[in-house]
């Protein structure tokens, strides 16, 4: 489109999705990412797509849809659009009881098994990194509190669909306000470096324990991760249908080793059972422990 026509569109009423277009986009996004956008999220979907269309000077939903299907840069464009559609509002230690449970289990494992030297964890849907860094702080603090030898360590794999979110997570740089509001002074000194531009950066001792990688929740069965002690999957399942949520948590359950725990967001999975797992008794945390092969 011409620059003049785009400016006219930008400053007039932007296009609205009709029912047929909405259905088309619903299907395309679910097939591509697994995420669902029911009628109550129609306005969010429409505004998110329109924002991206403005950025690339496209004034037609159908044209943009076709660009995503067959355009030379369709893969890259899907990555950008997916980032627009995933809400990345998160913070450190978002649900404290979940981290307390992880802390308790790590202590139990090291006490009950003198031969155990490591804890392996997976943060699924890690967004911009606050969750895996919170988990890393929790594990590091517990290992130090138990005065374990340097032979004891932990590793975390953190995955998400959004590359921009992963890039931010990998740097470990956060606004000063966010860190000071959510992290105690003791933890700030132990795990963060203050930068000159009013930002904080996670210290290398934590960053080197986390591997960030892009994984689509629809492809969990192809991931090589297995025999994990901890799986964190909070605030990601809300994007999916009930049957898809069950499919995802079943895949995750198979990645746990016996005795390992899977920690989900409260209310994200209802009436779900798996013969290999049993619910951890708690009204504050939704978690399951694998009890058999």
C-alpha cells in the first residue's frame, strides 16, 4: 500500500475482523502454536494483530494472513506475531508457596539419598526469565543452607515460544524498580549486579546454571529432556484448551524421574489424573509427584 493510504488508515478507524476472519485466525493460531482465542479474547486478538499490521504497513487482515502462510519471511513473522499474542507480565517469586515446595523437596532428596549430587529442573513457558531465575535462587540457597560440598549442583532448562522474551531472559537484565520491589536486599547483593543505567543483572553464577531454548508447546514430545527432578509450568496452560492442557501435562509427566515433582499454576488443570503421578497434598500449591516408572 502507499504511504498516503496507510497514513489515512492509521488515523481513521482501523479495520475490524468479521466473524469469518476471526474464525480463520483462531484456527491458524491454534494449529501453529496450540493457543486458543475464544470469543471473549477476540478484542485482544484483533488489537494485537492490528498493532503488528501497522508496524509493517499492512491494512488488510486477509493480506497479512496470506503473508504468514506463503511469504518469504513467514517463519520470522510468525515468531514476531506470537510474541505479541503471549502476555509476558510476570515477576520474581510470583507464587511463593511453589518455590517453598521446591525448596522442601530438594532438602528431602539430598538428605534421603547421600549419593545424589545434582538437581535438574525445567521451567516451561519461562517468558522473560523471572521464574527460572527465582528457581535458581531457591536451589542455590538450599544447597548453601545444607552446607553441601561443591560436588552438589543444579541445572535448569528454561523454554518458551517467544524469541524476544528468551533473548531478554538470557541477558538477565531487569529494571531496578522490578528487582527492588520483588527481591530482598540480601538476595539483591548475593545474586544481582547493579548496572550504571538503573538496571540490575543476574550474576554469572546463576546465569551459567540456566540454558534458555525455544520450544513450541505442541512439540514437547520431541524434546530430549528426561529424568527431571522438578518441572515448573505455571501461567502457560491458560492459553490452551482443556484437552490440550491434559496432553501437555501428560508429556511433562513422562519427563520426570521417580520422586520428581511437577508444579503447575493453581486452577490451570482440573480433574486431571495420571497413573504415574499422585497429587502433593496442599491447598496452596498444585503439584504432582511421580511415584512409579
